[in-house]
C-alpha cells in the first residue's frame, strides 16, 4: 500500500491506494484506516463536500464500497475555528509534552465559552499558553468538567493526539476517577446504570431517561460519616453532569449541588459549626482525582493524581470530627 501525505497549513492533500485487505469495505471506513490522524467526522464531511476522488472521479457517498487498487485523492481544509481571545489565565499543569497537556482545573472556572461565560475559561487560557492550539478543534479539549468541579483534564496540542484521545474515550480506554461527598449514609458500593438525556423542560439540566444515552457510574465507599458518605467514583461513560445526576437518582445527591441537590437534614446533636459549613457549601463536592490513559502518540501508560481542594478537605474534616464526637458521647 502506498500512502503520501502532504500538509500546507490549513490545506491538506492526501493520496493513497486501497490494498487487497481493504477490498469491499465502506469508503469512509477505508479512509479512516488509511489516514488515522483525522477523525471520522472530518472524513464524512470531506466526502459529503465532494472533496474525495476515487480513481479521478468525485465520490460523495460514504457507504460506497472500495476495491483493491482504487486510488483515493483528497484535497480538503482543516477548519480554523475562531475562539474568544487568548487570556493570560494561570493553568495548573501536571504534565506536558509536544502532544498533550494534563491540567488540574480549579473551582469556578468554565472549560470553554458559552452562554453567560464568554471568556475567562480554560479554552481562553489554553489559547494564551499555547497559541498553536487554535488549529486544533475546540482548542484540544476532549472532555469537560463542570464549572465548580475541580480536577484533572487531558488536552490535545495536536490534531493526531486529539483524534486518538477521542477514540480512546469512546472505547472506554481512559480511566477517570472522582471523589465526592454525598448526602446520606451508604452501606455499600455499587453501580448506577441509567441512561441520561436532557431534561424535558429545564434545558440546562439533565435527567435519567429511558430515551437517553447509556450512562454507567461505578462507586465505592471511602469513609462513612453520620449523615454523609465520602465516595470514590469511576466513570464508564462521560455524559453531561453524569455523576451528579446518577447520585441524585439513587437519592444520594452531592453536598452543595445547586441543581440536583436536596434539602439537607441534620442529625441530632450536630454542631452549629458543621451545620453552618454544610449550609454554606455552594458548589457540588466533586473532584476529578485520578486520570489514567495511554499516551495518544507513544502509547505509554500514564497515571496522574490531583489532591483534593482545600474546601473539600475542610468539609471532610468537619464531618469526621462530628462523627467521632458523636461516637465518643455514646461510649461515655
């Protein structure tokens, strides 16, 4: 098989010959196998835009079967998406090389611009820190954290790295673990397998729905408190607000969750200090603590941990002290 690939800035020209092993497969699948640096969405768009020639003739049907010996020629453009201006916002970088960044996102920072958050985002910070990332779709962002969720994110600095990371996410090859404090005392770990869709009336909210996309969250107990539980959670899928929706679904919403939370009931004898901390907790107690992946280019296994933010440490200390104080009174 002969492959030639030449890039001219935003414009790309690709040439390849179909091998005998690829005979009879769909055109879009064949191109994806030939040019693994480019995503399926790009490939499909190029075919539909009539930028793909098979044996010198335009082919605009992704399902078209190819034959060995067919010559594929593509002249296309990688879109340069215009984002908000670069902003000098500090990034807590845990790891960096020429292909990826792993960052520890703080609380209160949105990942990318949207309604109500036109700037001051992780994306704005990335554009300032690494200007060339403007040539990567979504500035290399492949997964999100909610505004008030802290912790680890991986960002692609190149299109090939982004393409491989997106594939790895879809294949559940990137492991993401979170720590959370939820309302109620849980007696055992488990799994929530419940599809999630956008809420039927509250368009900024998500909800468990039979017509939603599959969503699976695994959880186990780190520590019990009197009326709360410290959990370790692992995502099998990555739906919007997944952990928050799933924990609320099983009647253990996250402490401080402004959307999916519930009114807290304080156990008898809880100190006013602890009650004040809980009532004043205005963000969901959720932190992306561990990220494990295979490097998208080298294939080397990587694992990173981010310590809990201080406000979650303080919450856990108060809940622990309350539990120990209550148990000591019982023992007296």
